C-alpha cells in the first residue's frame, strides 16, 4: 500500500541547532525519544548527525517511520508533541527542513 493510500511513510526533519545548544538539544531528545517512539503508529525513530561540520550550526536529523500519514498527524496533534516541539524550537539556529516520503524500494535487494 502506498503512502498516498494511507501506507507507511518516512519523515525526515533536518534541524539546524545553535552550536552552544547542541548538548542541551541532545539531552532533550534523549529525554523524550522513548515516548515518541512509543507513539501509536511510530515504527522507528532515529537521530542522525551531519558528517560535514559547520561553524554556523550543528545539524541533527530525525528519521522516523510511521504506519500512515494519519498516525504522524495524530502524533503532531498530541500532548507529547505539544511539549516537545515548542522547546525544540528554542535550540534552532535556522528554520528546519521537513520532508515526508514513501518508500519505492525496500532496501532488501
């Protein structure tokens, strides 16, 4: 089933964190990681970092897999998101980039 038909989606959020705030952001993410991962429909959650350092910001990317767009939307309307996202925004050096994707291949070839 495709994501357009309500199938699984991958959500990537590229966050530009102020360098001095990176340790606090990492701690904030770690504090809430398990609860986010247990949200209904969340199949996987990871935190990535950019391999190319910058002096302007530290890049963190959240990679999450959701059973459907509806599950992601429900998380985004949840009380947990209402706690996590406002504080997360205080760490930003620039606006995040967000993308939602459907898999074309399974990666098992």
